[in-house]
C-alpha cells in the first residue's frame, strides 16, 4: 500500500562489471499502484503525483496488470528533438486542474517501468532482481503507447555503448544493479554512472545562504551566446559553511547595481536567459530566489553532467577559479554536444 519510498542509487565513477544494466532515464521517479479501477502515482519523496498525470492513470488502467505495484520513471518526449523534454515535465506540476488537463493532451507523459514490487497477492520485494525482472517482462506488455519496459542487459560492452549513445536522446547515464538485489525502499542499493564534464563559466551573481545572509548559498553562472549576450546557465553550490562565508567576503568588491548588470529585467524581456525567471519558485512559493548581481569579471571552472536546452540540467560543482581566463571567452562553444539519438530507438528495445 502507498506510500512506498523508491530504492535509490549511489554515484560511482565507472560501470561495474558483473551487474544488470539499464539506461538511466531523466524524468520524474514514480511508483505506480494499481488495484482494479484505482490508480495512484507516488513521487520520489513518496508524495502523490496522481493528479498531475491523468494520461498516465489512463495508460496504467489500459496497460498494467489489474493489481500491481510498478517502479519506473515518468518522461515526456520532445517531438522537435526526438529526445526527452524535462522542461515540459516540470510544467506539469501546476495547481490549476484545467492547465494539467490541457498539458496532458499537448505534452503527454509515459511511464518507463524498470521494476515490479507486487503482482496480485504476491509481495516481490524480497525476491532477487533477476526474478522481478522476469515477472515485469511477463506481466507488463511494455510496448506502449503509455507504458514501456526499459531495456536491460548483462553485457558490459552493450551498457558502455548505451552510456555513450543514449545521451543523444536525453538520457543521463547507466544504472547498474546486482542480479541478486532485493528491493530495498529508501536505500541506495543500486549504482548510477553519469556523464561528467567541465566548462569555464562567468560568475555573475550569487544567492545568499538561507541561514546566513553573509554566506553564499550558490554562485550564479553565465555563458555568452552567439550574439555576445551573457545567458544564465545555472548555479554551483555544495560548499562548506566556512567556505560560503569566505566566498561572500571575496565577492563583495564585485557587487554592482542591478541596473548596470547584464541580467536586468529589460534583458529578460528581450530574450536573454537570466535568473529572474526563477525568482518565483514553482516548488515553494515562499522561497526567495532573488540574487545579488556581480560585475561579470571572474571565471570559474565547474563540473556538470549534461545540458537541458541552454542550461545545466543539475547543479554544477565548483572545481577551481580560472584567473587566466577572460570572461568574454566563456561561450557555449566550449560545451560538448552529444550526437542526437532517437528516443524511439531507446524505447523500442
């Protein structure tokens, strides 16, 4: 019975041998419960997602066994790029039911299933992965149009190829699971291997820490586009509190007036990507996402996994300052762009 915490993965640097491998989907984790005509969707934090994805409820009633609990990922395909569209997925978390219904028609999500926790009266969580995988493949058709079963292999070479080519469809790595692994809710019992790259970015602002207004919560990063405009690409954080206070002191000489900064409201209105568009958080209406503008004179090297359009998909990690780099040379041209790969080819496997 819901709620159930999903089993999680810990990051490792390389793909381990002797495991079962699956593509790592970049969407919303979801545990789907079906009992006859009733369907519930639980999120990664075990909170209900059901109202946001009515089309997935319909698909579950059509394509899942009558009584089951299935673990998977909700994803949306971008028809213009044949890859995943995480921005469209974010837009689905909307308070207005009319908007949810509209987006369900315009940008429908699908469920990619990769585990089964229960079928009928049987609790499968104590069984090894190999048995659960066989049950999943037998019980769930998995060929769409609303529910798919993810690819799986025990061939390390094939998993390595997936790691390289599936990124072009918007996937972000590979998940490795021991064949004898039981389902362990809330435990980091699997391994995930994600892409990691570096890029030099302009530091153009910061947000203060939630517990100390003289400590940096995150650095705001920018890259110059083809027109020479400084576009916001994301943030870097994960500093110790002592380092956050040191950074705040280091950056004070660069604080500038908002009117003299590249990320003004006027720039936002004319198409420049700025952090201002995130100042009203869709996840927490009371969260302050305003920022302190800095003269864009310092360059930092950060680690990132992949891009979502024009920005980092996840929070970047600070590597080092680059005093030898001119901020004007920090452009999108630095980025490693994966070769495009058709999402349908991944799903059809």
